[in-house]
């Protein structure tokens, strides 16, 4: 966090003020893998506007989009060390670190986007945010990332049998590796920024993501078959470095928390429009959007639940999520 004194010392002395009494500006650096204009990037900018207004210009957020600060797993480490103040990341790359992050990352755990929103907005969401504290992170809010589906470059997936032998990139999460393997395919964990060329050169056959990411990453240029199996509805999370948080006053912490919460509905509006626009755009670029029978995909996931829902606490979280109407 850069806290610098806006009014120079000499001006303050002339005005008869001690420098300590002069208002300080707090600049929070925020990371996002997505390009400018993407709903998550715009939502954190909007949060920054709210914070700036509410603090009389004292607290500002600088959003570094397009992976300027690094790929997600690296930026998570940097945020834990306090080098990056704020980070908007998928829950997926936290799966190997924060046990609770695995639960909303389970395939087909949510019945619908609405179910996900109700769960993440309630007590369960608060409990999952709190689970980041022991890892030097403060969970502030969840954003939408819609549903992720598989896409391929050469062999379209029209039934679960078409998964066999295909290599799919997944986020760096053991849970997602086992999810893809349980579907009869081969998983290759790799950073998001390497996926385009890996598909293009045939190192992998495809990947999986939501429609806005499939479009903005240009993966739609090299993998034209998009199969709506919707295996994951993994929310995004906005986290703050614990060390940055601890340097804020209690009042400023409250301003940050509230501005983050208040940016959620804005992000969801942008998100819903982005999904519709992306599906139209990729179809216009020549992608085939394939409807598929989801039940065989759902049935194949039992082993993943057995392996990753491995403590009474996680079993309880799964049961609570299922009970939410
Ligand atoms: C996107 C998500 C990113 C990143 C990416 C990926 O949907 O918004 O934060 O995790 O997926 O697959 O790496």
C-alpha cells in the first residue's frame, strides 16, 4: 500500500499544520487477469469510485488488468505477502490452499446461477470469506463467473463419450484435474495466459470456461466447438492482503468492505449482459454452440465428491448448500 502525503511538508508548515495532521491518500493496487472492460475489472473500478467518493478522495484503487501483475497463482502469493493489495481471482486457484474454496468449486454443486447467488450472498458465503483469514487474506466479496463449459478445437463433444482421450487445460487445482479425469479425458493444469497457444499448437485439444472468458481470451478463435455441459459454477472472489487490511483504520476497513459488497450488484448486471453478448459474438465468429445431455456428466462426479469433500466441515458445507432453496 502506498500511503503518501499529498500536501507537501512545506505547504503544511506554511499553513501551520504538522505533516501528521495532513490527510493522507491510500492507493490500493488491484490485480485482475482479465482485459479492461471485462465485468470483474469494471466492478473493481466501480468499487474504487465508491471508495473515493465515500472517503472524500482519500482512498483510491488502481486496477492492473490483463495480468499486468502476473498469472493468478503468482498474484495470489504476492497478495499473501502484501505486495499486491487487492486481487480479483477465481476460487479455483485457491482450491489447493483454502479447503472451503473447494466447496463452491465442486462440479454441479449449484442447481442454477440463482442458487449460487443466494448461497454466496448468505451465511455460507460469509463463512467461506472468513476461511481466507488464516492464509493472510481478507475475503471481501464474491462476483459472478457464470457457468464453465468445455470447448474443443477438432473433436466436438456431443456426448460424454467424446471426452475420451481429449486433453483439456484446467486451472491449477487438483480438484479440477480429477474432475476432467473422471469424465474420461486428460487434464493439463496450466496458467490461463498459456492456453491460447497450447490449443493452437495442438499441445491440448481444448479447455473450459464461461462464455465471456472464451471470447475475451480469444480461445474461440482456435477452439470452435463450445459444449454447454455447464459443469462448474465457480464464483470469483475479491481478496485483500491481510497486511494492507491491518494498516487501515477500523473506519476505513468498514468503507472497503462496504464498497466491495456494493459493487456486487453492479458486477452481476454487467455479467448477465456479457454472457449474452459473448454467446452471440462467438457464434458470429463461427463457433458451434452445442447443447448436451448433462446427466451423464453429473453422474460421473461421485468420485470427485468422495475425494474432495473429505472432512465433516466440508460435508456440512455441501449439505447446507444443497438445503438452500
Ligand atoms: C476465468 C476467471 C479467471 C481465471 C480464468 C482461468 O473464468 O474469471 O479469473 O481463473 O477463468 O480459467 O484461468
